[in-house]
C-alpha cells in the first residue's frame, strides 16, 4: 500500500495480530494505531474478531515507528444500539514500536 502526498509516496504495511483479555481471545473490538507526533504516517485501524485483527481489512496500513495503541473490547453479543455488544473493559491504551513483518500479540490487562 502507498500513501500519496504532495511531493512523495510513503510505503506502508499492514499490522496483524491477536488480542486477548482474561487469557481468552477478545470476542469483538476495534484497535487503532495512532502515530507518535514524531512520525509522518497514517493512523491504522482494524476490527477485532475472535481475537484476530488485520489492518488489511480496512485498507489501513502504517509506517514503521512508535504508535499509541487504543483497544475497545466488547462481548460480541450485538444489541440494538451496540452492534459489537457491551464493552467489557475501559479503553486500553499502550505504546508500541511497529515493524513490518512482525505479528503482534496483545494481552489487555484486567484492571
């Protein structure tokens, strides 16, 4: 994937991996990769299904570097106004260094 800007193209890559909570695959969720202020790159985003995610699904690649990662986790039991179900933990945030070709494994701690 490429990002086309005014003067140059920035190569991006997908981020893939797994997310667990309480030792089990996260039923449903969203994960965001917000680039550190020092990076010139896009935000990555993916939907989590049964603990697995890939930014390829959202056509949302990133560049290598430091990211603020946000995870929203849900029970996966949809109701009328909550298509992913009810939240099972507050938004989890962490900082990670992303590198091409490295699959992520993230355990959301039970606070």
